[in-house]
């Protein structure tokens, strides 16, 4: 590509070194920065100059050049999830620091890559007040950015004294490219952005190899109808193939027609994107047709660690006769997919009709529902926006499937603890009104291995009964207790110990929550019904302390100690005091670290044997802050977890956990809606085992605030539910691992994979146990077991791991086979 004065820029001015003097006079309206000279780049910085770079190239939306930003790959050592550019006031990169007197600040972004995700823009003033917004990054497309001055000022930012403007892009496994240009102040909104869009279209048509894209699509379409016959279903599918051919030909004709305005380019590019989705989905359907030419609709299988989207996107079929491996007492899952042959299906039902072996295997089937998900910038990865599968709709016995929709079904299997080894067969029948019934048979191999049912990985996950009571309108105390117990049983089934991080009978996020010790009656119920590993006796809420008035801390600490003493006396009388711990100073930092030290010392003096769990911000786990010896369980945010620090912590007898949250997006695993489900399984399975963490903490499992879901309180409507997927700060799935169903908790694909991961952790624990219990194992077998225990085949570290279900299953089967081999020698 031709470049104008190409200049690779490292960090030339560090943020902390730039001092902006008196505010400049308000600048006139118009473009004030369009990177027409190399000097304009001076003062601009990038996040990681070893791999990120900016340069001036002849790809403008105004003038003769613009700014090209290349973001280094996500697996780069030391790389953050996103990379950004900072333009600093007082340097040539941001020559205007007074934006007052104008309505908006605008600029342009476009990318020539097939990369769709969400970026972030931040504006900060000289008093360190900041405001930010997401911006869409769309494949091969232009995004005009609009920052409204009234919105920025309403956030407390002084628009007369801007310090810097930054904009970021999420990293990917390969370098990512974005272009920025024409930073402008505008006095009215909306305003005519056509000239900028037209120039962006010209650059995109030059930079994108559309001819190559359309040629490849044409080649894929050519062979699609070769396997089709002459039945009515075949003819309908041939019509779709011909429509794809015509669409491809039309796009090639438009491309050959020469320059386009953006008004012409936008539908052209959208057509290319649509065809890129249509062709592989059509291939899915035609493949299903080829598997049974006499069928009225298709039935394929898919891995439970993958998503089968009802609209737009293709899926990876695992055939018509799926297989799965289980140990005794273990759960596993398979997905079946109903594919219409270009006609709608009504009254579709799925039923388990037979299970071989008397009581050795349990099997259920239910349709998978979808929610309308809009990814946010915290995802840090390309994620589909639209109907996204997750809730498992055990409440729906029949669904209608439109002609353009794929309908996934969840087949849940559980092997009995006493199941004899062998292969069992589960037959599921799929029917639709006026259509011949289809069947799918799942072969489930039960191995002669038994692992512990109780999780070896500790969980401290917040569940809030008050939210359940609010959503369902439960006011009777007895009914509230029954609902709480129903949800506790559900959590226990999914390997999450019933507990509360934030011990209150209220919704913790409400103003002024009343924190009280966990009632002894709750502890006894959990002990008697699920078994008791540990429980949080009391939440030490740092919000009750004034960071700037340390002289007031001791009074509150004395109150906490008095509350704890009363609670511990009750626990001791009930015989459960040895299971108690306290949690406190949630993500605290700054002066509150000293308050934590003072508080924890008082707790240890009063209750020497009471463990303390914290998520306060101390990356040294106590060494730098003097908290070592006071905290027993350290739980850093996963991206702040340092393996060497954790090992040092364990060496002195403390535990080192971790936790995901809204800040731990890709390349770290998480369970946001739309993330590959394998991420949740890997996180609590081989990744946690490899890191040696003793437990995982999570701030909320049911953050379903009425204010967020007023239009649809429960997931009790259609298969495409109107229930709002966003659960925290617009991010879907953060703080919500399952759903409020019509009569109680409703499982999710993410939660099913969480449970599978907890079982995989136990598999590794069992393998380690068996190796240590058999010191005379053959050297080759011992070496192979040691290799499997590293989990290197699926996890390198918390940022690098496989998202390939087939690779994961091959490793898991190898673990089970090795356990079987060791058991045979015993």
C-alpha cells in the first residue's frame, strides 16, 4: 500500500510528563487534526510500543493522509486486552484542549479487516475527571464518531481544559488495523458527514480485496447443490442456492461498476457480510439433507462447548450419531440441532424415548432459548450481536421453527454412581406437525472410573434471595424460605456451594444495605441438606469506613467484633463454628488498605482461628502492605493473578484463589453471554487446576434487578425471549449465571459448562491422587499422567488456551483413559 511520509511512532511523550498550561482559547469549528504531517504524530502514545504502532498513511477521510493504528496480537507478553492511542493536549497530536462553544467533537474510524467488535473512547480533563463511551467496530466499514459536549460536561469533565483523548481497539490473535482521521469540532448536530463517509468508502474499496472475497464465495456456492435430488425439499434448497448465486453475481457487478459513495458502499458491504453468513448456513442445511434424503427436516449434533445460533451464523456439526464419555456419577451434555429444509416447522417437540441399561444413565432433552445480546467493549473480542443461545428452556414442550432458523436442543446425561462400565444408547425423537418423526441416538461411554462428587475446587459465589423474592413477588416468610431452599438445591446441583459474600437479607447493591452475620439456621440447613464445607459468617463492608478519617475506624471495628462475637457464639453452640470464615474489604485500595490491616488484626486477636478472605487490591498478597499473616485466603482478579506471588503465598500456608468479573474479558476466559461456552469449562477446570488455585469467587449469580428487567421479569415467554440480557453496566451475563424461569431457576449453557469444568477439576484431582497412591506405577504411565496433569494440551496460561471442543475432549478422554489404566493395575 502506498504511504505518505510513513512514520512508525513509539511512545514519545509519557502521560505523566505532559503538563498543559493555561487553557487555550476556544477553537473555531472545523477539522483541527487530520494528520497531514509527521509532526502531527508527536505526543501520541500507544499502549505497548513493542508491538503496537501508529503511522501516517494515504488512507484519509479528509485531506491527503490519516492515522493508521496497528494493534499487536493478544498473546504478546505483557499485552493488555485492548490497545489504545492517547492524544495529549499540549502536543501536536491534540492541538486543541478547549472544546467549549461547540456541540460535538467528531472523527472517523474505519477498518478494512473482517473484524467486528466494540472499542472504547475516553476523554479526561486536567483535573483527572473522565468520561467514556463504546464505539462500534464493524467489518470493512466506516464509523463516524460523535462525542456530544453536553454529555461529556454532564459527567463532570471540564471541556475547556482537556488533558487527553484516547481510543482503543481489542486485540486479537493476529494484528488488527484501524484508521482514524478528521478530528473536528462541530456547532450543530446532526450535521452532514457525507464527504467523510464517501472518502472512507473510497479507501475501503481500495484496501479490501472484495474481488477475492466474492470469488471464494462463488466457488463455495458452485458445489452446494451437487448432493441435492429432485424431491420438494431439494428443490426448495436449490432455490436458495440459486438466490445465493444471484446475490453473489449482483455484488460482483456492483464492484465492477467503479467508485461508490458511502450510501452505495454500505449496502454493498452489508450484502457481502450477509452472503458470508448465508453460504455456510446453507451448507449446514444441505449437509443435513444429505445425511437423510427421505427426511422432512434435518437433525444434526453439535458439541455442548459451542454455540448454535438460531439466526445468521453457521455451526460446526458433529454428525448425526454423537458420542460422549462420562465417568460414573458424572454429567455430560450434547446438543441436537433441528434444521428446516427451507420451510417453517410448527409444533416441534423433542422427547427421550429410550435409554439402554436399567438405571445406569439418566437423560433429558429441552430446547435452547436465545436472548438478544449486544456485546460491550469489556468483551475485548469479536462477538455476534443478536439472538444468542443460552437459557435451557425446560419449560417449553413445543416450539415453532421458522424456515430461516436453526433450533438447538440440550441433551443432558448423567451416569449413575453405580453404573457398570460400557456404552449406553439414548434415543431422542424429534417431531413436527405434519412431518415424519426423526430420531437421534447418542452413544454414551461410561468408564470404570469414579471421581468425588463433591467439588474439590472451592466456590464462594454470591446468591441473593431478596432478588428472587422481588421478581416473583414473594412476601410470605415461609414461601421466601421455600424459594431460597429451591435455589440453594439448584446451585448445589451445579457444584456451587450455597453461600453469601455480602451477608444481608437485602439486595446488596441497594443504598445503605444492612449487613448482618449469616443466620445459624441457614448454616444448619445447608449442612443437613448439602453438606457443609465452609460458610461466610460476616461481610466486613469497607463502605462503612471513611478513608479520610482513620480516627473513626476503631469504633466501627469494635461494632463488627461485637457482631461477630454474638454470631460465633451461636455457631459454636450449633457445632458449626469451625466452618466459618469472614469476607471483607471488597476490592479495597488506597487508605482502606491500612483500614483493612487494622480490622483484620482486631479480628485475628478476637478469633485467632477464623479465616479471613479478601479481594482487596494488593498484588503482592500481603508482602508489600504488611497484611501477610492476617489474611488467610487471597482472591485477586484473574488478570492480576501472578503465579510466582501465589506460590510464595501458599508456601507460607495461605491460599491463593482468583475471580473473573466484568474487567476480565478476552483473552482471559469469562462467562459473558456470547463467549464460547468452553471458556467457562476451561476456567474452573484445567485452568484453575494448572494455576493451583484452591477456590473461585464470584460477586453475583443472580443479578436480575427489577429496574433492568421491568419489561420482562422472568424468562417465561417465547423461545426468543424478550428478557433483557444485559445484567451489569450493559454487559450480558456479568453477575448472572442462570435465569429466573416461570417457576424457579432455569439453567444456562454457561452454567452447564461451569459444572462440567468443576467435574474436570475433580478428574485431575483424582488422577493426581491415584498417581501419588501408586508409587510403583510403570515409568511410562507415570510420565504420561504427569504430562496430562500439566493440562498443557489445552491450557498454556490464563490468557492462552484452546477454544476447540474436539481438542479439549481428546485431552479429557486421555485423562479418563489414564485413570482407567491406573485402576486396572490396582
